[in-house]
C-alpha cells in the first residue's frame, strides 16, 4: 500500500478527507456509515492496485486492530460475520470494477496523458453562471499546479490559489466547497504552519471517455455545480484553458473589469477564431446580453475585430495590445493600460499586499503562541516554604540578598524549609560555638 493509504488503514481518517459532513438528529453524524464506506472503498481500491486478494482484504479489515476496520468489526459484532463480509465484498467489487474501467497511471507520461484528457473535458464543459466560471478558474489553476507536481495530489493554500485565480480568498474558499461537493476535488489534510493544505484533483471518468459534462443551474445564486454525473450531448462549449490560465490573474479580468465572461470570450476565440454571436454564446457558455456587453467592451478596447457577423481576435490581443478600428480610435497598449481604463488597476497588487500582511501577522502570532507555550512548560516555582540558597546564610539564618542583613526570627531547618521562631535568636552565638540550627 502507499504511505497515505497505510496511514488511513492504521490511524483512520484523521483529517476527515472522506467525511460527508451531514449532521442531523441532535448533532450526531448520520453519515458515519457513509464515511466508513468511503474509507473502505479507498482502501479496497489501493489494495486492488497493489495486488491483494479479496480474502486478504477481509482478513485485514476484520481481524486486524486497524482503525479503518472499526465499522466492519462493529457490523460483525452486531449482525454476524456474514453480514460484515458481504459489506466488505461489495466495497471490494466496486473498487475492482472502478480500477479495471480506468486507465492505470504507472509513469509520469501516463499522468500527463490523463491530465490532457481531463483538460480537454474541462474545456468542452459548459460553465454557465458566475459561480461556475469561478470554478473553471479554480480547476485551471489546479491543473497547472498538478502539471508541475506530476500527480493529481498537490499542495496549495487558499491565498496562493486566490492569487492564481485573480479573486479574493473568500471566493476561492467558496469555489473549493462547490468542487468538493461535486466530487471533483478532495482535501487530504489542512496543511501545517509552514505548508498549505494538500488536495487531490479527481478525474472521475476514464481518459477514453468522450462524454461532455454539464453544470446546470442549481438552488444557489449563480448556479451550483451538479458534477459529472449529469451528461448531455455536445453543447458547443469549447475554450482554450491555457490562454485563460495565462490571463485570469491579471487586473484587467477582475470582477469589475472584463471579468470571467470576458476571459471566456477571449479563451473561446483563442481556441477557434472567427465566431458569430450565437457560436460565442455556446463556446464561452455565456448569455446573449452578456455576450453583447462584453463584445462591445472588447471592441472599444481594440482587442476584437468584427467582420460582418464574425468576431475575431486582433493580431496582438492575447498580449493586451489593441488594434485601431472603426470602433476603436485609441486602442490599449497592454493589459495594464486595459486595467487602467476599466478602473481595476492595482487590484492584484492590493490583494498581494493584504495577503502578505496577513501572512506576517500569522507568523508573529505563531511565534507569540510558541513563546506562551514554552512559558507554561517551564519548571514550576518552588513552594514558598522551601528555603532557596540565595536567601540562606552559611549558618542557616535568613538574609536579605539585597542588603545582606539577617532577618530576625526566620531560619532554614535541616530539611530545607523555613521555620519561624521569634522567641529566640537562633543565630546568636552560644557558649558552644556555632549558632543553633533546627
């Protein structure tokens, strides 16, 4: 087993990466069985990959002391061995069928081929609505991170992700939650003081599948993702995600600027130049009023040329340089000039400064809390009755360390504790020689 699956088997789902999060009936988790089922399926899939037999898997889950097998052992205790074995066999069969239906990733080249297929499906998915466009930015940013990591698992913090997406941290957080619910993303842990959280991008369909996904509007404002379970015929959606990834962090594509719809139009024309208004509606997954508004804005900036009913990118549009046309007498010089004209200049820089200030504050807080913890872990102060060496004279009398004067009536006993006797001067010389010490 992999190190991550071995940890899951032995210690259980400590980071709640497989939890469903349904709380009902007085605060008890009614999805505990679903949580256990997700853990068992994950372990079964990894066991199938490494060549375990079904009997070995059942023996480990039922006879071993491992935390991940607790639910199966509970079923065995309450309903008998046959019921527990049948429950584990269903998990094993489902995992085996899933592994057989997906393409194995044995080399880095296999991963990049699977990532390319995943990118192609993302580009042909209709992302309708503002929330869905934000989720598209999220997936594009994560695909770039995964491409560098060479794995579906990747590490990124919400602030870093927000800077890549060109949005606020709250927007990135809400997008993460939608992708988690759509099961396109899984959070493996919550990070550490020095590293971001670990995530896994999930390609739920085999790379040979050519079905198109859809994200129809749901009960949430702007539309909620329904995930890849809902598939339809070809809707005409088609964008260039690499172009979108290069542009989406720029100030020109902030919320009050060209926004996600303007980004989608440029990415659609980058994939296939020369489209009509109706074709752009489908390829960019935008409404007709939005298409009219954004195309007019792009024509005024000199980034798009119109010839009859067809819209084309200007020769240097992807570099932010416009072209003089009948619709644009003063084309933009670059993306910074575009952001200046749209009133969004400096958005990314202000966001970076804010996040950097938050990181510095967080580091200072960690140092302060660490010092506080160290202070509480120091050795406790001695009991007041214990005579400390700096307060005791060689003959046993108590002295004031500041002045060196003897404190009358206070003495150190032989057991190292203070005693008080104001009736006798124990430090006074006696006929026998040294003072009397109790």
